[in-house]
C-alpha cells in the first residue's frame, strides 16, 4: 500500500515535472489567414493538426492558418517523454463575396488551347509552395514590397454565372508601371518568370519554414531563380502583365499550401 502510494507520488511528480519541461511561447493571434511564431525547446518535436513543423536552431517555429481554416487547431509538442497539447482557437473571418450573372461564356473560361499552359504554370507554383527550407527570413520581419493604395484584398471571391471562382489570395497594391518592387523579407528566389499566363512577370521567394511570397504582373524581372535576396532588395518593377486591366502588384504570401493574408503579415500581426 505504502509502496504503491509512493509509486503513484513519483508518477505524479514525474508528470508535473514533465509538464513544466515543455516550454511554449506563442506570439500573435491564431486567425484565418494569419501566421503565428512560436518558441519551444530546440530539442522538441512540434505538430500542428498532425503535421510535423520545422524548428529553427533556437526553437522558434512558424505555423499558418488558411483562408477557410476551421475554428480549432491542435498543437502538440513532445520533448523526450514529456508532452504538451494546446487547443488553439482560430478566429473566423468573413470575406467579400461578389456575384455576377449573365456574363458571356468567353469571359468565364479561358480558351482550351491555353489550358495546358495554365495547368503547367500552376503546378510549378504549387510544387514550390511545398518547400520547407531552413531559411530564416520569415523570422526577421517584413516590409511592403511597394507603396500604394490597396485595390484588392485577401479572401474576396467572385461567383460568375453561378460558378465560384478561386478566391483572391493576394493583396493588390496599385502603383505606376516601372515602380521598383522589393523583396518583402530575406530569402531565396525560387521562381523568376517573365510571362506566366495569368500572373505575367512573376517572382517567388522562399523565406523559410514553409513561407513564400509571390509578386505578380511585373513589367520587368530583375532576379533569377536560385539567387539569395535581402529584404528591401529590388527584384523587379510594377506592371500590367498577365490577365489584368491595370498596373498593380499582386502580392501573395503562402505557408506551405495554406494561403496567408499579406496584409496581416505586413502589419506585423503575422
Ligand atoms: Zn490580385
């Protein structure tokens, strides 16, 4: 009896000690379209919704929540025998939805001869989004890639002739053609193309920990794939290339395949 009580006490102490052993600090608020930076022991293993999360050498990590992420997320951290679970409440947002009916079909569907090209370009971007490198640019802060009024917001969606189109995942920043565009954070250029069908002149930068940024409709591209860039370094210029009606920069941020709201990232809200 005394022995099993003692064993129980040791077990309980063990559990308490284990709890205390898993450090966790989260900075920022979990919300749809947001990034959160966390910190734990560099020796820990972190999972978000069952997905393994990369840790920086100092124990920092990045997690993100897509446009339609459900209200709950589960963060699990293991450190040796110790475990820490945390249910995160992900703030839900409402988005601008616009319905337009009675459009001629040609405005809804691209011509069949370009469909293959569109698919190939989308596949390249999608594959690059899955990169999960150890680059630390995402942890070092962000600046606006160009200054100007915001003419398109994250998450908005059009329903054309009753068919929901892909939501707008970037922010549109209006600026005259030729205005320099700079890297929003340190990273490495992973894609630099002068002429994608939808996005025209397009640059994609890997900032590490699954976070990438994409700059579209550029009138010129001043970098090449494989090259490191520093935050604030010129990568191209604003244009109206691809399928657009006027000069602007479409600026996107991804965390792996989740689309992140660039306005939150730029506001420091992550
Ligand atoms: Zn856009």
